[in-house]
């Protein structure tokens, strides 16, 4: 009995019987018949289908026999194919010689074989889609493993549906040899030219022959100079405060989302940089250098914040309208998300005692019955005393949970708070230390807080200044009914829509001071700085790789940027391509000549097949999914990830080293799966700074030895003039190829043009 004559097994369910996989048997027969009628048809078909695309096993056997004959240069007709199948002992399985003859009689014309082949391929894709859907359904019901891993496996199943690769995961050397010889021949025919993706650096391309599919490339350096704050800038931590001068790698600071975030990199102290005082509408001032980055909204781009440098904000500080209104605003931080603390006194009770001007000897003198009711509900008794020498808010309370801090604020406002005519809660005191503590309490809850001071006539010196704190909000911050009603009645529609933001009202140049920058694990790159807890933001060689691949050679590339925003990257690309100073672009001081150069290069840059993704909270799973789509739709040839130390899996892991090791392994697998080079930016630890020559070594890769192990190529970036201002090699950079799996290691010297934000080949001679 032949395969085509085998009866269909009986099914217990009629519904199951009707669910036949997608197929077109007639199209399969026409494909095979056309191949046996015309050699040209064989050439058309083999580009479209493979043996596994045929639904009937008998057709797979015939297809394989035809290809074997064609590959040996022998004719492939009904007679020769029948003889080949007889020799293999498979003629009966396909239905005999008469079935082969019927295949030829079925086909209307061999000229349409390519079209029939596309029908067969499409049905095969649909069948694989059904199979993938079944496996995905099984994975979902089985629920084995982490959800992210299951989703990633499901995406891989869908990606594999359209992949033209063999299902076997191993091949004998004899099967591999032909493809290897073809590649060697292709390299020889290229006349010594590049066979991989060009990097744009002649010396590096000569050494590596370009970047090749399946390679994982690490580009590593010490954190870049710039993006820095003055050393005395306060930085909130989970336990209190530190400063930019004191913070160290491994410390936990607070991110803009209110969550603790770990410091993964910190520069040394930098001198001689242009500095500015950035002033906000609540009176806060932060001193930053010209390159420091802020996430701001402008009045023209509301709801679409962008990362901008201090100098760029200074150039567009106010709107061009008659009112000259402030243009840039920075969102308030979220309330600090900290754990509940064991406190010596209930926070509401402490708040009432601190705000009660008549309380003495640690006792509360409040006579308001409703306040007494709330005190008793909080655990207070008339015999309760507060053990504090002076009226201030202890640090333990300022870093307690959000609920505990809100109770403390309610106590302060209930006993001595008010509502302004504009509907904003207010608190006044003549105790400066208490005023500063209350302001910290308010901003730790996500509010913008203004602090004003006025002299009190006929008061003793200690109480001669009254401090008033005002913060706009429609939240319920009082517990007393009468104050709640007054707040609700007065604020109405008066609370401005920008109560959740601070406007930048001035950016003024100041004398240069020592500055420093840090980088954190927060996915948005933001950490809090200043007493008002203002969110502030935390890589050029890989960008040059992307320029060379996409703009110069038309190769599709993608940059997944966890550090810079897409506009910032595009500015750097334009600066590098048009040779216009990046500082002039950011500050808006472009000359007519600059505009002419930009216009000349704009068309070529904008038409380049380069994709940029600056999505926040990007995980490795999302990067893989997006890269797969780009490979399918745009023939992706280069992936760049900027950068490893800013990635987070969102899972609980035993150590950061283990997490980075997992990222490294995933990127290597991505490179092999898509057959593209993956360039991952990384950071070096402080090892080079402790050596006399400051040159980095392979062992300086930060956080994981897996980076060294998994990578095929490791390029360490070194600039002597970063460490020695009077260096005779100023403007030069060494690309140290510290690991090269497929060739020798060497050092390639290039020129660094910082004003254009690019590296270029050294001029000859």
C-alpha cells in the first residue's frame, strides 16, 4: 500500500475530523509535475519551497528525488525519477510509476511552477502557524517556569514560522563542508573587500574584516565625562542624604519613580567644565555642567518629555511669545516608596505635637475635640509625652513609609495648617529647622513645595522670621472635617494643571566648580537631586558603527538606547555627519553655514535604514522580539544595545553579576538566532584609574566575567587626554581589541572629535 492510498484513521469526533491542516494538494502536484517537465521550473521552485513544505509525505519523497537528479546534472522526468525512487526502495510509497505520470498530466503548464510553489509555501507557513499556536497554548496551560520566559518562547515559536532554516540542530561535517567552501570562495571573489558589516574604521575593518553575523561584540570604556552636578549637590538616599561628592558605586539613591535605585558607575571629580545654576519656580537651584541632562517638557511638546542638556535648555529657556513664559518643566518625583518603620511615636501624634505652638514638656496641649479624637485613634493617651529636645522631624520619620509620612503631615496641618485663597494647603512656623523638615516631608510625598520667609515685627530674634510652606494639591491632606471642607471649597478648579511639575525659570552661567556624575540602574536613567528632590538624568563609538553601517553602506541597523533619548542620538548623528558642533546644535546658536551643512546632509541621514528605540523599562525579552520583527521586515544586519549596565530583568536575582551574565548569554543567542552582529556597550570598573598608564584590560569589564566569555570581539576604548590634560596625544583614542575569537588582537588608533561627537580614522601621515 502506498502512502497516498493509506486510509484516513477514524475519529471519534466529527468536529475533529473536519479540522484538516491548511493544504493544497493540487498545487503540490502541479509543482512536482512542472519540475519533471522543465529544468527551468526546478530552478524557480527551489528558491521558494523546501521538502518539508509539502503536506503529503509522498510528495516530499518525489521532491527530494527530483532535486538529487537535478543536483547531479541528470534529467529529471517521470522515467528517471521513477528509477531513482526504485533504487531507493521508495517507489511503492509514492504510489508507483503511474502516479508520477499522473503528476505530469495534472499540470496545465510548467511556466507557472513558481506561482504554484508560492501557494505550497504559503500553506506550509499556515500549517506551521497552527502548530506553533498549539504549542503556545500548551505552554500557557502548563505554566512551567517564569511568565517572561514563556512569553519569550512563544515569540520564538512565531518567529520560527517564517524562518527558512532546517529543523535539525546538528549536521554531519560532510553536510557543512559545502556551505563552508562557498563562503571561502565568496571571500576570495570579494577581492580582499569586507565580507561583514563595516565599522567605518579602516584599521579595525582590516583586522576584523567587518562585524559578522552571530558575533557578540563588546565595546567598553570608563563612564564618559560630562552630565555632571556640583559635588555639594544633595542626593536623597533610603536612609537620609548624601552628596554628589560622597556617593559611591553600590550605594542606593532614589529614582524619579520613588523606588530605590543602585549606583552602577561614578566618575572622578572633573574640573574646568562650563557650569550653570538651574533655578526652578519653587525657588530650588541646582548647579550643573553644560552637558548635564534633564527630562523636560516644553509648552510645544506637552506630554512628550525629552532629554535635553543644560546648555540647550538655556538657549530655549522662555517662549518667544509676548509673555516670555518659562518653556521647560520637570515632572515631580513620585512619592518615595519606602518600607514601614518602627517609630517611637505614632506619626500623627508627633505631627500634632510639632505643630502645636502651646505644647510644652513633651505634652500635647490641643483642646480641639476632633483632634483629640484623631489622637486617641492613633494610640495617644493624655499621659503620652514626646521625647524630643527640640521641635524637628527625626530622619527616621522622613524615611518611613508613605502612609506614615502622610499621617505625620496630617497631624502638622490639622493643628497648625491653613488653606490659601488659591486653595493650596499651607503650614507656617518660626522654627527654621522644623520648616526645612516639613518641606522635605512634603516633597517626599511627590508635591512641589514653595518656601517663603518674612520678618515678624516685635518678635524676639529666635522667632523673628516666619516660614510659610505652600504646596498645590487636590489630595486629601487634612483629617479635620472643617479643614477638609475649606480645602475642597477653595481649590475647586484653581489648582493649576502644572502642579505636578516645576518650571525652569532661569539658567545662568556661573564660575566653574568641581563636578561629578553617577549612573543608576533605574530604567529611565533618572535619580533625585537637591533638597526639593528634583528628577535629573543620568557613548559615541557604537554610534559611529551605526553611522558606517546604515548611512555609509545602506545596511539596516537598530539602536536600543537605555541611556540617551532618540532626539539626543539624532542630534549626535547630524553633528557627526554634517560636521556641525554638537554644542551649537544643543544651544541653538547655529550659523548660516551650519544650517547649510545640516541641510546638505539631512536627506541622506533621514533616508538611512537606521532604527532607534529609546523605550523606557526595556527588557531583554522586548529587545529580542523587536529585533526579530526588524529582521523579518527590513533584513536587519546590526543590533546595538546602549548599554548593558542600565538593563534590568525585573526579576529577583541572587546578584547583579548573575543578572548581567544572563543578559550576556541572551545577546549571544540573539546574534546566532538572527545571524547578525550584536554590539553591546558596557562599562569598565575603576581598575584602569588605579594603574599608572590608565590603560584598560579585559579583566576590567564591569560586573560579570560572562561578558568576556560570551563575546567574540571586545573593544576597549582609551583616551589618554581624559587622564592627562597636557598629553601629547590629545584628540587621539585607542581602540584596544582585547579579544578577537577569529583573529589577532591589536590596537587601532583613531581621532576623537568631541565637538562633532564622533571618532574618525587618523589622517594619513
